[in-house]
C-alpha cells in the first residue's frame, strides 16, 4: 500500500484523465486516498490503464467516458458518479485541446471546438457538480487553465480566450460558492511535456523560461493536490497558481 490518508473518504472527478496532466492528477489524488473517477472521451484503453495503476498502488478508481463539452453527457456523467459513489468532493476541470492558427486564417469550427471544450466544458462540469457540493456544504473545484490565458499567445487566440475565460469563471464561482464551504481555484501551467506540446519547437521556447526547462505533469499535479487538501488550502479561493518555471511573473 503506497497511498496516504490526506484525501481518504473523498471522491474526485478528473476530466481528461486518460493522458498527460490529467492522468498524473488522477494518480496523485488517488495516492492521497481519494476515490478517483478517470474521465476520458476517446482513449478508453489508456483510461483503463490509469485505473489499473491506481489499483496497483492500493487506490480506488473507475473510468467513465464523457465528452465534457456535451451537456447531456456531463449530466449523465455526474448522475452515474452519484449513483456509484454517492458524493463528489473534488472536481478537477482538466480536459483541454488546442486548434492553433493565426486568427486571420482561423476556421470558425476551430475557434468553437476550443471554446466548447476548454471553457464551456468547465461551466457544464462545474454546474453539474455544484448542486451536490452545495448540498454537502463542501467541495474543491480546481480548474486547469494556462499562462497563455494570462499573457496571450500568437496563433492561439481561441485557446487564450478560453483559458482567460476559465480565470473569469474561477473567480466568479469562488465568490458564489464561498459561503457554502466550496473553494474554486485555478492552476496555470506554462509549457509542460505532454502530447499537447510534443510538436512544439522547444529551442525557441526555453529562453523564455527562467528555470530553463519544460515542466512535468507531476509538477502540475502537485499544485492540484495542494489546492484539494484540507486544511492546507481551505482558506484559499479564487486564486491562480502558476506552474510555469517563472515564465510569467505578475
Ligand atoms: P493532453 O495530453 O492532450 O490530454 C488531453 C486530455 O483531455 C486527454 O485525457 C483527453 O482524453 C482529454 N479530452 C480531450 N477532449 C475531451 C473531451 N471532449 N471530453 C473529455 N476529455 C477530453 O493534454 P495535457 O497537456 O495533459 O493538458 C491537460 C490540460 O492542461 C488542458 O486543459 C490544457 O489546456 C492544460 N495545459 C497544458 C499545458 C501543456 O503544456 N501541456 C500547458 C498549459 C495548460 P481522450 O484521449 O480520451 O480524448
């Protein structure tokens, strides 16, 4: 058994947990004792591998398929979790995609797809779990945004707009839910080594990062774990924790 008990008795939904950062967040929360729901949209096998890895570490987990940009699928996802686990204590809105291109040539469908998942998906999942968390009078919502939502990035107007929107929904819901014991915070990664960044030209980016390297999914997961934990993060809400090697200093 390699799990700790910091999150024992808590149920956590991690969206987009089949790969990359979401996978590490799922493994990390499970190691703290949380039961973790591994959401995915297409990578069933990879999601099952995450569930198996959690079980081999002594943790509890199951996977559920849902496109979190689809309202009906999100409602069904949360309904299924409540029928199986009876509660949701932690929501990590992690699922995200990029469809990069200069604005002048950006197709409307690429704009819309990124907004639909990266921003509307956060709204749909937050609304769907909020009913339960409000009743429970407790909850932790952690939104994975990006430093690009703070600083902008040529070729990513759709992604930057969505991630900036996530900052807005984070702060607004933090204010709406605070009186009911629910905190809402965001983690803003810089450049992290995952499938999403595998085709980037690392050479041209490294000079922008004071700590001199891309980050790892484990480093982002550590920030999420902190924000999910009581009592360490219980008095923190509406904040944005950057995990970016010092790239953007406010
Ligand atoms: P990734 O490796 O490409 O993984 C994306 C995850 O999202 C996968 O598990 C994927 O599942 C899931 N997903 C995609 N479409 C979905 C949908 N419609 N419904 C549910 N899940 C869906 O990406 P990543 O780098 O780990 O990024 C994770 C988050 O961190 C994203 O929000 C991203 O914007 C943010 N971020 C990443 C970086 C970075 O440098 N990597 C930097 C800043 C922020 P399937 O395989 O099943 O589709």
